C-alpha cells in the first residue's frame, strides 16, 4: 500500500489528454477511450483505466504510467477492453487506485498475486502480465518487461517516480517533480534543446548553450524527433 505522499504524486494532474497522448506516442482518441470509454455502433464500452467516465481532460501521473503500460500491450494488436475486469479487481485487491503503476518485481517477488488475479479473470495469452515458464516459475510478460525497462521505481516505496522513454541508458526523463512533468535532461526541457538544433546550431554550440554534453544534446533531439515522427 502506498503512503499518503506516494498517493499525492500519483494523483497529481499533469497533462491534457492530447499532451499525454503525444508523449506516449499513441493516438489521442485511443488514450481518451482508455480513460473515458467510447460508444461504438450504439454500444458503450466503459473506460479501461478509470472506474467510470469523469469528463475530466486532465491526466494524472498515475494514469500516465498505467497508459504507458497499456501502450506496450497495444503493440500486440489485441483489444485492451478485455483488460478492464482484471484491472478493476486488481484495484480492489491491492487497495490502490492505480494498480498498474505499482507493478514491480520487488513488490511481489514470486508474482503470485498477479497470477492469482489472472486466473480469476482469464486473459488471453497476449494480455497476460505474468507467464508460467516450463519449470513452473513465473515471469513478467514481454510488455511488462518493456515497461520496466523505461520506468524508475523509488527504492523504498512502491510507485514509479520517473520514466525514461528511450530506455534507462538515455538521459531523457519524464518526472512529475521536474519541469512540470515534461521531457527533460537535468531539468532542461528537451523541446528547448531541440529548438537550438532546428535553428541550425551545431552540437558543440548546443551543448555549450545549455550546459550539457554533446551526447545529452543528441539524446534530446533524438527524443523530439521521435515525437515528430509519431505525430
């Protein structure tokens, strides 16, 4: 169970739906459907991440993290609506509003709780969070492993504190406590660094202007380019 300070971080509204979708590199209508549900051919499909529609455009840090995990599953091209019953029960069983934001091996080393929840609400193979190996040991599914490869968890508490969208080796970070949750390197927004590049400055000049290494400057531009390509 997260303490009150952890809950405050997860509950903090940081983005509009459009901005969150841009940073997650998913279509805005997809993220809106995960958060608010959608009507298709006269049938309403409830939200996947929220317990019910709120009509609120703001996306909290907890919702952003959970959407980041769903994004990894979206790459498998399976209907994520089928995850809703599992998430609802996980929310109830764990006693937290954002159960997917609390996932990490250190919380449930043998992954038995997640496995038990999956058995209550059978998920097709491509939607499972935990898989059984041939030796009967449990392991995180590929999308969860990809999620973990980008997320930094607080060493003491159980919530994700920071996302490194290009992987742990990259200096680009998304942190709710820094730069209003926008992508940054050492507190400097990547969009500002990239503006220097688009203005025609060379790498050495960009690094000098922002007090970064050339490697950091290149990482910032690489991230911003990925956003441009995904738009």
